C-alpha cells in the first residue's frame, strides 16, 4: 500500500487531529478513576485507552462516509479524502469495520457484561452521523456515543453500573452537546445551505445561552456527584477551574466568529484534563496533602 493511501486513511481516522480522542478519553478516565476509587489496573487502562482511539477513529471514518456527498460544499471539510477521491466509500466501510473489530477483540478480554455493553457503543458510533439528516439534535447522539465508555468502565471494574455512573453519563452528555454545538457553529452557514441539521441551527440566536446552560448543567451534575462520592478538595477545585474555563469560552465566542468558535471548542480539552487532575489528586494524593 502506497504512502498516499495510508495518509488518506490516517486523515479519515483523524490521526492528525487528536482533539476528538482526547475529549473521549477524559470522561473515560473519570469513570475508571471513580469505579476503581483510585488507580484502575494496567490491563483496563490499556484496553480503554486503545479502545478510545479505535472507536473515535471508527466514528470519524463512518462520519465521513455518511457526509461524503455534503463535505465538498462545506469550507472546513472540502479536502477530506472521500471528497478528493484519495479514498473510496468502499474503503471507508472496510476501515470502519476493521477498527470496530480490533476494538471488539480488546473488549473480549473483559467481563461478559462489558462485552454486551460494547455493542451499544458500536451502534451509537454507526448511527450518529446519519442523525444529521433527520433531527436537529445530532449532538445528543454524539453525546451518548462519547459517554458510552462510562457505563462500560464501571462494568469492567465493578461488574455493575451503579446509579451514580449514570449521573456521570448525563453530565458528560451535557458537556459534549455544549462543545459540539460550538463546533457546529463553525459550519452553521454552510450546513444551512446543504441541509445538515445541528443544535447550532436549532438554537439560533439563543446558541450561546443554550451552551451556557449545558455547561452549567455539567458543573451542577458533577458537583452533586462529587458530593455523593465524598471527594476531597482537589476535585472541587477542578470544578471551579472548569467553571472559569467555561466563562472564558463564552467570552471568546461572543461575536460568533468561526475561528473563535473553533478555538473555544478546542479549549474544552483543558476542561477535561483539569477535572481529570482533580479526580486523580482526590483519590491518589497522600492524606497529609488532602487535609492541608
């Protein structure tokens, strides 16, 4: 296989754009930390880490397949491999299947409950791209897909999915819809022309209010969860920093400039690692540090 074809496959998988992998990784890490009440096993960390990369890549491939007749009309996506002819639709389908198969082989090393739950993750990844044809709420489908690793992580660690895991699921769903709405605001004008639906189009001039409410819901749900789990002050501090980062995003996108909206979307990576750091410190820091 020539290097140009490999490059096309890599771009289909967004290997050159790791932000999506990171945004999927952070809530997965939150779930593993909470489920294990500290450090999960190395085996679980490796399986879920690799699974995040594989399933995010698979989701990008099937998304480009679904949008291949629209992407050429959108400025940001006009050079994607299925538009330029560097890869074919048939190749994209095989790549999607191959990535899902490798991810499933990894899941087979986990317990039966987790294996069963993994089917839901594949279905969500496959269905999400097509929801943009039928509803203005595809960001909620993406949110569910990006949150599905949460119940899987609890199932893998505990053999069950406790009620508080679903609180984390909903919190991450709200966060995902918020940042993906910012992402959709970048393409809103083009999406209106070609008929792609999104929450950015649905919310219209109330888009920033909707994003703010979703960000606030994320923080409130995490606050309730952290209180329920009796986490220590680093976790609470991480929520305060996340709140500041959300306010800064709102300031960034006040003018709704494309580049500003995209940069605000990217800034959510900071939210993810800040909360991850707070959770890790809350569980793993020595007692003298937590009581300081």
